[in-house]
C-alpha cells in the first residue's frame, strides 16, 4: 500500500464482532509492523503465519484496504508483521474527505466552555474527545474553531450523533459556504502536508 505511513491507525476485522486495532510502527515496500492495542491482543494471538487477513488503514488519503498475509505472529512487544500489499478500492459513503487532526477547539454551552481535541475532521463533521462529561448523544452544541487553524474564528452548530470509546462524533448542520470552504482548505492542507 503506497499510502501507508507510520502512526496510521489499522483495523483488522476477523469477524462481525471481532476487530483488531493497531497502529503502524514501521513499514517497508513489502512489510508493515503493527503495534496491536491492548483490547486486540487476545484476537491477535490467534493469528498464525501465512493467514490471509483484510486490513483497513486510516491514511491521509482516506481509508484504504488491502488483503494481507501475516509474516510474523504476535511478539512479546505486542507487534505483528504483515505483508504490505497493494490497496484495493474502498467505497467512500462520505460526501467530504476526512483527515486525522489534533486541533483544539471549544464547545460553547450557555456560559460554559468545554475544551476539546479533534481526532478527525471533514467539512461535514468532526470526531473529538474531551475530559468534560457533560455532552449527551443527540444534543445540539455550538462549536468554536479558532483563527490559528482556519484563518478566522468559525462558530457553527452540530449534533452529537455518536459516542464510542471516549470519542464523540458531531455532524455540522449550519455551516455557511464560506466557513465550509475554510474547513475544506484546512483538510487539504493536512492532506498535502504528509
């Protein structure tokens, strides 16, 4: 996979209810070393040399898939080595390109300011985490992005549509075209910087 880089997030679905999560530690033209997350260790122990597995990688050009072969089984450092195979097309259902980002922004709730950190962003929405536990699923929130990231402050409303493992997902619904263009510009800047 030409798009693969260090620190990219990897998901290896083994069945409908078991997915191994990991991150790329290193790669060459023919192999990839993946650090397996703690919650995927049990399933990763079942992977054997020469097993064929589907691998999804969250690259800066979107989610890419490859059918890979296990080269080295799980070691004592919680890593496996898999074949770096060519990527196959993945159908993107999203209208906007999504990229990993770590910008900081605020959610404004009345007189309260909730500090948040982005996980990924597109012109359609944002995934983020926060230490504040006052955000509820289905809630409409006001988000404030800062000039340092978008050339101007942007304030818009968004609905919290998902919460999973400490990460919230919010869908923007009142971005004006000018502010949407600023977010798209930020996304493409991140894509081309890698």
